[in-house]
């Protein structure tokens, strides 16, 4: 589906189920896809494709429900906000990152909710229209139905992780806007949130039954994606929360229920899915739709008939380097806007000890900033741009550091002839120079657009095989079967150790001192359940660093308050803008429902605690 997007707009305001459509009614659309005039089986694919398209055509830089940097990395101990200083986007990203002054009017929240329900309603419209046709009339009916159930459920899953209680709107909610207003976000007679998890889970299971194992078009959801999301949903359900969002029980029966779905993926024959030989393959545009590790990825493009710059990844529109490369004066490839910086705490987490294992206890005792400053506190740019060797040479490192983060003086996106430079950072005094690189392209990729903001068209891999392996390891450890979890964690570490070929400088030497080993009980570790759990959490962090997973992992495990307040205490000694930061348990695990949505619901929504 990379080049097969529909070029029509759905303007069905009475079906959107979200805030006012006045702004749409003021516009005369050039083309309208109307459910009342398209009645042939051949028209149905247009409705299906429109649902896919809406996931990728979000009009705001911060309101895509599928992009995680600001809600999953910036809100965790992985990343700083970045940008042009503390005041830049303080009312949205700044406050969200520090858990200060977040309220129902905070920016980014309403757009994310609104756009999500647009996706959901496009899915519901397609499902409603398909009901009129038999499988003989519509040969792809089962696949289309499975795709729409999956996208709807994935969007609801995402909404639930952000807000906990959200309206479950399916194809049976029809009519004018009052039908949508009447759907509450929380059914108070249910007692807890498990009923909502169950509905999402049931739809993923239906999608799994309907979807084929292989799809003809790249980008269409396949059965493995649904199977993975069944397992992922059950895994989340197993960590049961009370009304204050605290984990009060780990349901081992549910954990056992998830295992067969994970094994369906792991045990497939013929190399259909598996780890890529090199970790870096997951983060290069040339590997879009071309890895066995990717189970589902969002499709982006620069060249189509819908946007002048294509259906690009708007969620990364603020995150490219600032006015760089400097070797092209007046013709900068990267122009905007240097948001999203790797934290010192995350950077330090990649350090390894003499055995090649993580430095669990002392990893965060110093930081990059201590080694790049002059005696008066100013940055020594000669040290910075030469790669901060006094710091990096002091330690050994997990190779995934260089697939995840780049420092000035180190190769940008595996190119030893293109070294990242300090001038590409807008405000290093506030956020330092360390840049997450997974979602960033090489400037010669042919995938970059600029229209006042900077965008690229790399696909976003939403579910990968390494996810699945670590879900299984997590479940096995929680079931007191930690020895069975060991091979899955070691598979991940072995692949990391073998992912060095791209991590070189111009002279062929490695960029950093890499040293990583597998866990070997009785030799380099004592593999108890407690140790295995620590290793599992660390592996999740390093494997998916800066991909938006971290906050939601901590949320699932019930570790947000402890982790975030310890992080703030350390980072407060490094940057004074952390002085007001504090995570409040029972409130900050989830966002407040935006005030426009509260108004729209006419009293049918229940606001989250603390707001």
C-alpha cells in the first residue's frame, strides 16, 4: 500500500463522533467520498484505504495517535523535550515532560483524541458498508473486515494507554452526533477497566480469525499483527490496576493465556518472521517493508496526489537537527526544529561492565556534560566535536547506543563521512547535544520534505519480532520460569553484539568501545528471578530506547512514580529546569480528558482522578 493510498477525503461529520465539525463545513471539498453514493462492492476498498490513510495524514505535528516520542519517550526517563529552550512549547510538551501544570486544556491532548476517533469512525463506516455484501460479491470481505477491526482496536488500545477510560465506539453506534455523545468513556457499573480491555481484546481476536497470513499489498495488516496484539493486550490486562492506577495484582492466569499467541509467531516455519541480522536494519528507509522483523508498520510517502509533500511522517516534524549540515551554507538539508534529545540517564544506561553486562547499580554516577565543559562551565566545542572521547573512552558500551543516539563528532546515520556537529543543536546549554537517531534519516535518503517544518517518509515499525521475544521473556519470569526466559533475552543481546558492521569511523575503527555479552548463569551472573526481572526491564529499555515504549512499560509494571521521581532527583543536579518536576501517583499515569471533549460529551464523560 506504499503507493496505493486513496486520494479522496471522507467528510462525514455526522459520523465522526468527536468535536464540532464547523471547521469542515466552512470548506468546499474538491472530492467527497460519500457512503450514500458508493454502493458497489468495488467501492469498498476505498473506504478501507481511507481508514489507513487517516492514520498517516494527521494535520498537526503533535496529534497523531500512533507517534510516541512525546507521549512515551519525552514523558519517561529516556528523553528531554529539546527545541529552542524551556519556553518553546512549554504549554504542551514542556509541561507534559515535567508533569507540571498539565490540565484539560493542555495542548496536544485534544487533537490526539479527535484524530483517533476519526480513524475509528472510518473503520466503522467501512465495516457498516461491508455488511451489505456477501463474500461472493466481495471476495476480500474477510480480509477487509479484519483490517478494519484491527485498526479500530489498535487505535482504541493506544487511546486506552493514554487515558485509561475512553468511549468504545463500534459499528453499531449510528445516527447523528447525539448517538456518539451518549457513549460514556467509563461505564461506572463495571467496577474497573477490564471490560474495556476485554472489548479491545475480543476485536483483535476477531481480526486474527479473518486476516490472511500474507497480504498482497505491503502495509496491509496481516494475521501476525493481530496475533501479536492479542498477546500484547492480554499482557496489559494481567497487570490489574485500582482506581488510583496502581498495580494491585498480576493475574498469572492471563499471562498463561497470552503464551500460545506469542508461540504462534515464534514457532512459524520458513523464516517468515525473526530477528534481522543487524539491529540497524530496523531504522533505515531502504528497509521499509523489507525486514522479517517488522510485523506491522505505518506507511509514509513523499510523492502522491494527496499532499504537495506526500503523506509524510508529521509526528517527527519537530525532531530533525537544527540548520545542518553546515557544509551546505544556505542549503541546509535539516532545518527544524531539534526537539527530542536523549537524556543523560538513558545515555548512561548503555554502559557495560567488565563482563559486558549492564551496570545496574553505578551506571548513572557521572554524565556526558561533566567531560565536555571548561572550568567556567562553558562547553568546550573542540572536545564536543571531536566526539567527547574523555567520556566515551572511559567506559565500554552496548552497541545499541550507536543505533539509538548520536553525539557530535560521531557518524550520522552510519555515515563515517558525515559527522554530527554541535551547530545542529539549538540549545545545548539546556538540553545538551545527544540526539536520538532511530527515526531520523540520512540527508541523502530522498525521503525528506520541508514546508516550514521538517518531515521524512520513513515507515514507522509499530510491532516487531523483538517485541514478541521480550513479551515472552517477561511472562515467563512473572510465572517463576526465569530459566526459560533466559534464551529469549540472550537472543536479543546476541543480535546486538553482532550489529557492529555499520558502527565504524572513516578509518575503519569502531566508533566507541563496544563490549556486550549474554547472561551466563554461574559465570557472569546469578540468574535468580529478581535478577532476571531487572535484566528484562533493562533489555526492554535498551532495545526500544527513544521509540516511545518506555513510559508505557513503566505504566504496565506499576513503576512510574518510583522511576520518574528518582530520575528527576538525579537530573535536577544536571539541569535546573527540572526543579519543578514531580510525578504524582494516582494522577500522572494517564492524561486528563481535554476540555473540548468534556464539553462535547454533555456530562457523559468521567474525568480522570487529579484533574
